[in-house]
């Protein structure tokens, strides 16, 4: 199809500019081993008022102001972002200008959404686990939903007591070895390989559990 070249192209197309736009992901999306896809629509404002230069001189000012609003348009484009497992806050996804220079260079910047109970630090996940004084001395069994959909069962009971404990879980819990079940506030344990994917996976960071004893 024949294309008409506009000699005033720089005035009504955004190709000479660079645009940035944030996009948002949850930890669940970033922990998905298959990644995820986001489609983002972006509008690029353009001004076609250049055609009004042909107006008659006696109506020039009036028509210019009127058409300035009438001739505001926007170019729209949908970008497809393929999010890889383990991407971090601040990751940039850049699309070059279109070959016909109608659409400019576009950069999307990742922002992680705050998780209700997990904090990401690098590739590790941190969880402040609140337990009662009774649980701190007698032991406890806890459940932690991980961003990848896994439900992590955690026990502070000793091996013998936990094996005798009646439970309906499909898998044995991760047992934390704490002498005499004496947990104090600030006690920290590391669960290897239960953090965020590293550079797309399959390797993962760790889960850091910090206990907070109340009551």
C-alpha cells in the first residue's frame, strides 16, 4: 500500500521521543516457574493541528484555538511482555522504535507489589512468624503458602513428637531442629531452596524465617 510521507512528521509523531511506563507484578507472578504474560496498552499523544496552517488569515487565531482541541489524537499500541521467573523490581523491558518510526522506543519498568506477609530481599524471601509463648516452649506446626503455590508445612516439634502427631497432610513437614523447643524472639532459621527463582530458575533463593514471640 502506498504510504504518504509527511514533511512535518517530527511535529505530530512521537518517534523522536523515548517513553517509560511502570508495570506491576506480584510475587506469585514472579515465582511462577512458567513465567507469565502481560499485555499493556500505551497511548502516544499526537497533534494533527499542523493541517490548520491552511486556514484563512482573518480566522487564524480563532480556528487555531478551536482546532487545537479538536485535532488532539493518540496512537495506541499493545505491547506483550513475557515475564521471566525471578525478575526483580526495577527490571526494564525495552522495545525499539517501529521500523516506520511511527511508534517510539518504549521502556517498561517492573515494580513489585507488596506481599501481605512475605518480604523479598534479593532472591530470598523473609517471613516474620508470630507465635505465642506457649508455642515457643511446647512447639508448633505452621503452614506457609509460598508464592509458587506450594504450601510449606513447618514443625518446631522434635522428630519423635512430630511423627506421632496425627495430621492429614500429603507430605511430612519441614522440621526445624530447635533444642528443647526453646524459641525466642529474633530466632532465625533458613529453609534452603524455598525462595524466589534465580535468573529464571530452576535454582532458588532461600526462605528466612524470623520468629516473634508474643504473649
